[in-house]
């Protein structure tokens, strides 16, 4: 066998392979003889048909067997001979497929396109400079958490001595008729809870349902804008008949030690609760600061090491990001098919991030090799245990899931890269600097994630008819 390696690019190679005539003839004769012994050919006793007759009768089958035997092995031998780390499946082409009609009369020529890992030449990775910026925790941040905790433990109390007003939550049965579209199916939902003036509640609902009491009925028309987030309502005019079944007001718990103790056993007073919240916020700020610092160092490393990355790995990482977004949306009860998203633009943006991820990973792996960084079985076990606790699974369930994703090797690779990133931080020159809010240009993918967050907040702020409220009364309906 003769081979020739052609460098197309640092990650793409072509291998030209010639399987010599003698090897092709030997395989052709051997497989033909095997068919001759087993073939049933009319006019001949089983296994007695001449080879020439068998070759004519079973020519396609014999040629296929010869190619399947010779070509894959020749490709693998050529890859090994050239010491290539191939990614994905080789793309194989027969150069002289017409010669299959006369197998053994000449050589069999094949060319193969493969993707390989690039040779990463490390430049400076120690002594990088970066600024640590830590988000300051203010008294108002603590009070905002306190208020959010009170809001989350608030109760709804019936209002009987007055009509509804802004801030109240009313329970309504809705019937909606699409004007100028008599064939459209009517909206009919019951026990919808609407917080008048609440975030995300369409203003027409607040205006028309303020000043009502239980058993009141209101009829009003809502004209939705053309760019309304729900495709089913955008540009439509709907006449709603709303039957009020209840009016409630939100009652916050008293800010006292008894309430603080009801939240957790660690806080026996409001002062202790504030101290615990302050500690948690400072811990979170420290973690955020560390992550931003590592990202800054990694960004510098990537910017200083431009090299071609394999398209197969970029595509795989892009798909992984996209699947994560869709899986997260489904987990939040959002149908991705209903989103007015430019999915091609999202995929392109994810591809940019995926290319950065792949380049980062290859750089960290190269540094880990240079620094002889290893990961012990104890560290792998600890990581699995930590993930099991965070995901409320057993360690065995985590291991079973890992088996489908490359086994413990994937955990070891991530830990090894993490250690390499820690090494960058340990050897960097880090200064303290004032906190700066990041305000990157919002991408389609980021907007999608924010919409999912808002939907979760809407769902958790109501009970019973919350889904119907989101479908018909929410200005920011997802």
C-alpha cells in the first residue's frame, strides 16, 4: 500500500491511498472462491459452479465484499502511518470506481478527507495581567432580599369592604371573542389570577378590572399590537367578558424575629437573618469576581493564540449549546416553537461562542500537558459526589449518565482543564479594581434566556390560573 499525505489546512488533511494490484487480486480471488463454495447456481451442483460463472452472477456482491474488506483497513493503516489524531468519521472516495468492473487488473485508488486536532504552539501563559473587580454588597441589597423573602411568603386575603384597586389580585373567568374573525375559536379560561398593575400584566386588563367586586361582570375590548409577543394574539382585537369571582390583597408577614425563625433554623432573629444574607451575598460576589477574573485571563489566552479549530468540534459544541437552551425552555414550560426567534441568528451566535470554547479547551489541554497536570480517582469521585448532591441524584445515577457521555474520562478532562485555568490564575499578576457593570450588546440567545427567566417569574408569582393569565393577560407573554 502506498500513501501520500496532503496538508489542506492545520485541521484538514487529505490522504491519497493506493491499494496495490497484488493485494486487490488476492482479496478478489479469495472472496470469489468463498462465494463459489457456497453459491447455488442453476445447472450446477451446490458448490460446483465455476468461479467465472460465480463472478458473473454475484459480481456486485463480490466487489462490495472486496471493497469493504480492503478500504476501511487501508484507511486506518494510512491514519496510523501518518500519526493522525482524527476527529469524526473519515470522508472516503474511490478515485477509480470504474476499475471495479475489472477487479485485480490494477490497483485500487482511494482518497480520504479527515479532520485532525491542530498542533497548538504555546506562547506566554504565565505572568498574564488582570484586574479583580468585586461587586460591592450594599445595605439596600440586603433589604431587597428581605423584601423578596417577605413577598414570597405573603398570603392573599379576601377584600370585602371595597372594590378592587391597583396592587390587588383578582380571580376572573374570561371569555374572549375575536372580532372580525368569527371562525376563530373563542378564548375560554377560568380562575385566572391577575395582579392589577403587576409586572407583565397588559394595561387594558388593569384599567378595566380596577374597581370591581366579586360577581361583577365587565366587557371590554383589547386591541393587541402587531408586534405582540404571542403570535395568536398579535394584531388581533378581542372582546373579553370577565366574570369576577374574587378580590384579594397581598398581605406581607411582619418583619419580626418569629418570621425570621420560620425561614430557617440558622436565623433566630431578623438581625441574624440580615447577617446571613449579607454573608451569602458577599460569598456570591466573591464567586462572581473569581469567575470574571478567570474569564478575563482565558480571554487573553485565546486572543494571544489564534489557530484554526476543527469544524466538527465547533459544530458539536454549537449543537450542545442549542440543545441546552431548548432543554431549559422545555423545563420552564415554554414551547420553543412558539418563540419569535431568529434561530439561524441564534445558531450563528452560538457558533461564535462554541469556537471560543473549543479553542479555550484545546489551549488548556496543551497547558495541562506542558505542566504534567493529572487528576486522581479521588478527585473524580469527589466531583461526582458534588454533582450528585447538587442535582439531587445518587452518585450511581450520575455515573450511569456519564457512561453515555464518555464515562469518567469527561469528568477527568474537565477537572484537568480547571486545574490548568487555576494555574493561569496562580501565575497571573492580579490587581484590585473598582467594580464595573457589564453591559454587552444583547444577543438573540441572551434575549431568549431572559424571556425564559421572566416566564418563570410570572409562573411562580401566581397560582391556580397562572398559565391562563400568562396566555391572555400578560404584556410580556412568552
